C-alpha cells in the first residue's frame, strides 16, 4: 500500500517508511524544532536514536554557527 501511495505521488521507486521518517526528522529539525520534540514525534526513548535521523542542512548548520559562535 505504501509503495502504491508513493507511486501516485510521483516519488522515486526506492521510497520507504524509514526514509520518510528520516526526512520528517530532518525537515522539522532544520525548521528549528527542539530535538526532544522530534524524539517524541518519532517515539524514540533516547535522544541519541533521534540524532541518527536528524541531519542539519548546510544552511541550518551555518546559521547555528553564526548564532552561537560569531560575535
């Protein structure tokens, strides 16, 4: 059923629930959601597990660096 829905949406053939979960985590973290919030949404017990899914984009990483380290 998932593959059928993905096909109707024009998504690539290799889409999976795991990739969608990773994408969700990445998007909401890059939009500034706290890690603990994303952890709760994904149902993870440990924040370390959530961090595996969360990858900051280059832009978000640069903005964080400027915010916290550039004076």
